[in-house]
């Protein structure tokens, strides 16, 4: 008997909020500084030092909550999560346990096949990051760097709504795009600005209960999430099919070997002795604070998608891709605002621009072609100054030059032949020069027309419109 | 202190001479009484000389040139801050506590740091790593705690002003046992920034001195909103009321059960004094007072257990010399660094926060805390102040209770409910029993320090209990 297994996946994302200073101290947040130079009395947990909540972190959390349509707590509590670790200077982490700042919300996740999955977000809470233990720098000793200690984190927890590794990775990617869209995180995965934990279990297809789960910790790329979860799904199915049992545990993904392995053995659940931090009063979020955050928010991707469909008459799928991150959307909007046709602009941005970015390993935050250049290109295509072939030519030029599209067209004489007389003269001369082919065509070999079109294009240095040439030839040869 | 200020102003003596006078008393008596952990002779004389050199120019601060002693849990940049613990015996803070900074800015001259119970956990000053403080009125008796060093230093004339801290009675009880005046302000009145935490939701720094008027002046220098302490209240400064206001003073007779008969007699006399001053006495009920002690020890220990987690030997404080691995280093450092009472509280606190016990202990204690607070708020609907005892007995003998933690905890029976409610209370002397001073408390509604101090000042205008001083020269020689 063959069981079909269904994976069940939920993820937790730690989002480092891009605040000026730390969540409970005035120390500026800075990645890559000399060890321990970005740590003040509070970050070092000096005796007598006290935390003071950074309002900017609260505003960013509220922003995220509003963006996923979640309820924002009117009053929420900061708790102490107690455990000993050398890079946790106070011996506890200030976090939120029972009353997170952001309640239940929804996230639309776009999958590669163009479909959309609605994923429920369980909650998001504020907490402080720990420092770093450095094991490889001093012989026989561990170094402690507390620069990161106190960096604000928003921990976003999803429901176990995902059914494949690809969905889990897409969800991570969508959250990444959203926090970048909201400008609350720099999204730099390599520097650990977003870290993903994945909870994975499998169950026989059709079951509604959950299998025992494992948690893969600290995955820092979309691709690794997909690989790690896939590995874990296969590992669990393999164990179950051999009559084994899944052990609840924390696992780590090793990218070089492409496998997950157990971080700790089986143990009793940790007792973090959560209780409300008496150094911080309950946080009250007033309606006016919420309203002011809302007023400072950019248009959300979902709203923008609807607007693109309504205003520009483009497909939902195209609009979804245009709003999949803020840089693309901004690029598109700027191009259209400069008078370029929306649909044609969208095709260029998602087609040629995307391909070129991909080729050069760049992204939309860093497109070398300005919106003005692209808008001009699209306009010259639209008014038939450029043929589509020449447009690609010009695009290649502006990819590495600031020159204006019109200057390039004029300098290189690329203006499409639109003058009817000039074009028919050119066609006439090609017909005269190729009597043999004309005979063949008249004899029924209509395919040869293509050859003549090619000759006209060559003679016009690509400036003629091939369709127009085709029509003229057919009329002239009466076929 | 009023007199010192006048004399300094009249140039009867210089700030240096004044500082030297106190330093001389410290060197004469501190060996026996042990109320200072660190004496900052050099810093003190330097600062006093500064005032003398600029006398008459810019020295208009209210406490200009007046000596002060800080309890050794207020961080002082450059001077050890030990919390009377082996854990921090060589800890030098890189910064000043807000209280230290503010009193400095008001012109005080710091003599040094006073002894206390380790991490402020104790009611007798016997848990100090630096040895017990002795009561200046009788050297075989305890001075009370945890601000025992501060109270003894004021009582023995080693400083005119002292800072203390009160979590469950740590200013009021030693003030009472040493015959000095001390105020536990409303929770949030005085910044906790730089005051090493014992139980964050209860800890409150406050002033200690000979008289209520001096206490008021020191409070004025300490109080005020501090953006570095999220629990610090943004309220207006304490203002003393007009004199001759007639108040209704609550008298909770029911809680006098178990009180030493002679102390009850002293309180009775004080009550009559208040009536003579034109105030009305009204009986009030304070429910849940018995349950308050248990709730207090659960909550304060729970908070302490995590407040003290930072003393792990990693960044500062005591680190064991040899250890096998990380866990071994934690265990040894903390075992060696903390004393018995501190360990007891960390263990109880850890237990009450653990899964399976949290509801029965921590949450229940929070409920009791709310009931106690509500009880006081109800009482204050009908009265302006409440008059109550501070301690169930006068100063007890050293080593008589230190093996009986529960008995020791009961010393705070009358002070703890006030702490749980976060209220201001002034402890001031009101008589003697067997040659030992006893005090009483004037408790007020939240942020009514003005009324509380006004009541104390009025009482001290017509009594002289606060002007009694132990005859140290006679008992110890000078």
C-alpha cells in the first residue's frame, strides 16, 4: 500500500527593523562595526541600567500589522524570556509572550505559476535581538560581540497553511517584499536582516490532524528554505514509511551538504519563566498613533494591484507581478507617468528589463535604464518611430549609457521609414533588382516574398516596418 | 541641615571644614558601627574645596556644600558600587545614577557609600558581604535594613543626609530602628536609573535625614521625571501644604495586633499629638495586610531572580577562578558571588515563575497586590493620611533572627502593604522603648508626598524625638 503524504508547513520570520537606534536604548544600529562599539550601558546590561522603548520600532510593527489587515493591540505587554547565554547580557530577552502587538492577519502569496495563496499570519511581536558569540577567533575562548544585542526584531509567525517547500519559500519571499515595501527592514538576507524558521510535518493526504513536527532554525535565503524544507519532508516521509517516528526537535540546515541535522538531542521543553517586565509599563497604542502610522504608509501592494487593473486595463497577473515589490512598482509608475503606454511599459519591464537584470545579476532597485529613457523608448515604439527590432537595439544602448533615446535615434539614423513614397521607391528598386525572385513568386512560390522583405529591410538599414513592406510588396506583385 | 546651610552661608565654617568634620566622625566611629563600605575622602574634600573657592559667586544650589552619603546600590562613576555583595565587590560603574547626578547638581558633597543588606535583601543589615551594621543606640542591636548603613550614618552624625532605597520597608524600618526620618516616595516619583535593581516594580529611592524638613529638601533634589526610566512618573514637584490645614488622619487599629505594647503606646501618644494639632482621627480598615507579606515575598523574589541573572561572570562582577565549561563558570561564579539570603530569594523566585507554579504563586500574588492597593484607595476616600506603626518591635539583637527567615520577613509587616500599593510613606521617630528609638509611618495617597511631609513637619515642630542623638562619644570614646 502506498500512502500519499501531505506536507504541512508554517514559518516564523525574524525581521530586523530598520530603526535608527536599538529597541530599548539610544545606541545607533550598525552592521559590521568593530565588536562592542555599538553597545551602551543598557545593551551591556550594566547594573542599574533600564530599558526605554523606541517608538520608531512600535510604529514599524504597527505599519506591518496594518499592511496585513491585522488587529493592532490597544494594550500590549513586554515580557522577560529568561535563559542564560553569554551573548544574552541581561540573562533574559525582552519579548512579547501573551499579548503581541500585532494579531491575526492575512498575506497574499504569489506563486511561480501565477496563482495566489492566502496565508494566515498568526501574530507578530516585538523583541530584542541577542548579541553574537564568536567561537573561531580566540583559541580556547569564545568572544562576545554585543553590537547586535538590542536590535529590534519583529517576529512574524504564520499558521501552518503551506503545503509545499515552494509555498514556504514563496511566503518568505512575499514577507521579504512586504517589509521592504513598507520600508521597515533593509531585507539584507546575507547580513541576517531576515531569518526564517520553518516548522515542518507530514500527514497522510486527506487527514486533518497534524503529524509531529520539527523546526528548522535560522535559514537565511529563499532557496535554502525550499531546499531545507524539501529535505525535511523527504526525511520525515522516509522515517514514517519505514515504521519510524518523528521526534520533535530543532534542526539546522547545512547548505553545503544540502541536509538538515539535529541541533540538540531530545529534551524537555525549555521553561523560559515568562512574566511581564516590570521595567516597562504596558504599551498603549492609541487610535491617533495608529492613524498617524496609517497616514505615513505607502499605498499597499494589494491596493496598487487593484488600481493598476482598474486604471491601466492590464491583467491581474501582470499587475500582480508589477506589484510584487516596491521597486518594480515604482519603476512602472514612473515610466507610465512620463507618458508611456501602460501595457507596453509593463511588457518591457517584466520582459526585456527583467531578462537584462537577471543576466547582469542586478535587481530592480538598481536598473541602469532610467524611467525617462524607458518611457521614451516605449513612446517611440508606440508612435512607430522605432521598429521593435531597433527598439531592442536602442535598449541595449541605453542599458549602458545615459544618452537620451531620441539622441540615439537621430545620431544613428534609426527613425523608422514612415514616408510612404520613400518606402515604395525602396520596394520598387528591390523588385527591379531581383527579377528572378519576382518570377518565382509570380509562379506561386509565395515564400520568396520573405526574401524580398529582408532585402528591403537591409536596404533601409532596418528602419522600415517589415509588416508595411510585406503589404507593399504583395500589392505591387498582385498576389 | 538647615543650620549647616545657614552656617555655611554665614561663613561660620567652610565647606571643607564641614566635610572634614563628618570625615573625622566617620574615622572615629565607622570601625565599630560599619555604616560605610567606601569613604571617598579625597573626592569629598576636593569637591568641598571647589565650593569654598567659588563661594559667593555661582553657588546658589539649595544643597550647596552639604555632605551626603549614598546607599551602595546607587551607581557612582569611578567609585565602587558593591550592593554589599561579593559579586560586585570590585565593580566600578562607568556612570552615575540619576539620583547621584541630581543630588550632585544640587550641590551636595558625597562622603561615600553606605552599607546595606546584600542587594537590598534583608531587614537587619546582616546579609552584607562587608559585615553587619550596628545600631548606634545599642551596638548589639541591628540598625534594620536594607538601608541600615544610611540610617545608622545619619543617626550617629556621620552624615546629615543620606539616600536610601525602599522595596518592602528598607528606608522606613531602619529609620524607625535608628531614630531618623526617612521617606519612601510614591513608586515612580524618584528615578530608578542607575539604582541596582532588587524588585523593579517595588524599588524606590528616597531621602533619609534627621528631620522631615531635611527629608523634603533632599527629596526635592532627587525627584522628577527621568526619560531613562520608563516607570518614572511625569508629575509636578512635591509642594509642602500651607500650615494649619486640618486633616483627617486614618487610624488602622486592627493591624496593631501583635504590636509591641510599648510601641503601641508611643503611637497612641503621637495620635493624641495630631489631635492636639487640630487634626481629626478616624478609624480605617486595611484589608489583606497578612496576605500582603506572602504576596510581597513571591513578587519581589520573582523579579529579583531575573534581575540578578545578569551577574553571570561574563561581563563584570565576580568570575570563578577555574571552571570546566560555561555552565560550570555560571554555577561557580554565582555560588561564590552571592550570599545565602540572595540565593534563597533567587531560588524562591525562580520556582514561583516556573511552568506549573506560575498561576498558584505569581499570578495569585499579583491579585493580592491589587486587593491591597484597592484597600488603601478605598481608605483614602475618607482620610487624607494614615498613621501606622513601622515595626512590630524595637531593634532586635544581632544574630537573633538571621536563622529564622520567616520571623525576619515579619519585621516588614507594616511596611510591605504600603510598598505593594506604591504609596508614599514617611517614617519618623515618635518615642523610645528600652532606650531604643521607635518610629511611626504617615502614609498618603499616590504622589501626596507634600501632605505626608507636611504632617511630619508639623509633628516635629511640637516634638523633639527627632532631635535625640545616641551618646556615641560616651559609649565609644571620641
